[in-house]
């Protein structure tokens, strides 16, 4: 196993060596002429540029595979752009564009593999505690496996909360009320008899990104009083983006996905329910399905747009804010199926989902909603990465808050991308049955596989066809004998 400094040096040295080797190979393949005369200067430029560009990956701790893949691609791309820019202005010795592109292609494969080899699996030892409630901060700090590098919290009071506990205990009971948290910008004193156990406050939760970088944090322990999207899930998103492991206080266990207990009062958060290769396959399936769907359905899309415009005044498309991965929001686009002022009185579920008549729904809108064709524009959201083909249906933030206030474990749905269809939709479960819908959504997360996604998509397409045929026949009969259907 490598220590912090050893890992950093090994990662940096290996990056430069691999960049030089791949640059040499790409130069030999793309630059004609003697190797010693034509290849050496470009290789030196490549090694130096890549070595500098990948400095953000030379951390004291190895990051997760998805984070390494993402960061490597970004930084190698940056290095290639710099080299192409140098070539464009005629800097001597810079590799040709073809060599740069070939090197970049090799590096995005070789470097993640190298970091994977370097990666070690040991107990985390650079831990940061983040929270907003003194009691939970104390409890989480006692439960972490080693002394934290510090903690982040808002300014909660003007004076410290005085308590002490025995130095013999590394993890006292979280209900023990003997510790001290200074919440006005001071420190958390978890053991007065051991000075180095005094944990400094490093700022507020909004500074999490900065502290992760400056202190090489590999694990974050969350101690928030509420699992809201603005603070708690924002911290989860930041940790996911930086490849940082997350622990959470047990009071949040009903709102996050957890797989094991840590210490007296923490659980380990499962940020990625599926392995990275499974997510990669799912993404390929999403892009292929969405792109093919837009091409095949393009004539139907044009026809629907014309029908909406002729049926009622207002825009063709309707935008609505929905919840995505880790509580983020995005603009979901649908074909408009209601009057433009349908939600002037606030957000509400359509009564059609409960089998009743909703006067806000237009004539064409009723047909679109019955056949789910109003969802077609969401294929663009799938291409952009905000949605997946299969997953929990995204809900509006206002309704999310209502369901969370009712005590449902609703945020557990936020650990996977929302989908165009899902297990709940296949079983005809609507928003009027949130408990049942949540059960189906969490069951999908447990059972998810490529073949399961394909099965659900086929079932959804079959349901659309079976709904579309009778409606089409009814519409044709109405056009043939309009007097009869008045």
C-alpha cells in the first residue's frame, strides 16, 4: 500500500512517463521521417503539457473510478487544446494536430488504467465533518474512525456549548452530552485531555469544494438536521463529483442509500447503486434509444405540433422544473396538453391521473396524455444527460417537499437518474399513490440491468400501441360521422 506522498509522487511520475510513451508512439505513427530528428521535440511537448494539465489528479488520495475517468478526459482534452493552439500559431517543435489527437485518444484509455493500478484500498484517514446542528456534529465526530481534519458548519450561536467526556473512549455514546462545539467560527473540542483532538472549524458548508481540494479530503461525514436539496444533497453532489466517500449520521439513514454502519452513529452512503461499467452501458443505451427515437418519430413530432397549434392558443411546448440526480433540478419539456394558465393557482396533480375529468386538459392534450406522446420531447433531456430512458419519473420540487414532509423516504429516488418510463409507470401507478410509486422505484434500483431496461421499454411501447389504436379508431369514426358524435 502507498502512503499519501508516495501515491502523489507515483501518480505524477507515472502520468509523465505514460504521456511520453504514448506521445512517442503517436509521433512514430503520424510523423514521417527519422525518429530522432522529428519525434523528440513533440514528445517533450506532450510529456510536459500533459504532466502539467493533470496536476489536479495528483492528490494525496486516489479518487473513485468515475471521478478519475471524468477528470482525466477533461484535463487531457485541455492539454490537447493547448498543444493545438501552439501548433496553430507556429511554435517550433509542437506536435502536429494529428499527433496530438492520436496521443489524446491513447491517454484517455491509458491514464485511467494507471490510476486504477495505483489505487489502494485502506481505511480512510482524511475525514471532514459537515453539518448544521451541534448535537449531530458532536455525535458524528465521535463516530468517525480517526481524527477529522476539521469541520464545516454555519455560525450557529455566539458561544460554545460546553461538555467533556472521558479520554479513554474514542467513540462515546452519541447521546452523551459532554463535548464542546464552538459554532461561532472556533473549534470542536471532543477531548480536552488530548489537545490534538480539538477540531478546527474550516468554514461553512458552502465552502466544501474548496476544503476538499485544499485539505485532500477523501471522506466526508454529513451531520445535517434535514436531508434537503439545498444543503445536504448539494454536499452529496459535490462529494460525488470529487470521488469522495460519504458517511452520514444515522438520523439521515431513511433519506439516503446506505450499505453499512460505521462507528456508533454513522452509516456509509452508497452514492452509486450500480457499478461504473453498468452506468456506462446504460448511458450508451440511453443515447442510442433517444437518437433513434427522434429520427423515427420526426414526422409524428411535426404532426403533433400542428395539432396543438390548431387546437388551442398557446405554445407548442411546455417547460416544467423537475428533480434530477442528487436533488438537482432541470427543465423538463413536454408537448403542451393543458391550457396555458392551467397552474395559475399553483402546482397540482392532474385529476386525469385519478381517472377523473380535468377541465384544464385540451382536446388534443387528452389524446396526447392517454397515449404518452406528450413525453416525446423528453428524448432531448435524455440526450443531454439530465434523464435516462428508464428510471423513477422526475417530480416537481414542490411536490417533493410535500412528500418528504409526510415522512416518505422520497430522496432515495434521487440517487439514480429520473427516467422517461419506469416500473411504476408500467404498473399504472400515478402520483396519487406516492407510497406505492416509491416502492416500485426502489425495486427498480435493486433489480436494474440492461435486459430489465429493455424489457420495461418494450412493455411501455406495447402499452402506448394498445392505447393508441382504439383512440385512433375513435377519432376516425368521429371524422367520418361528425353529427353522430356531437
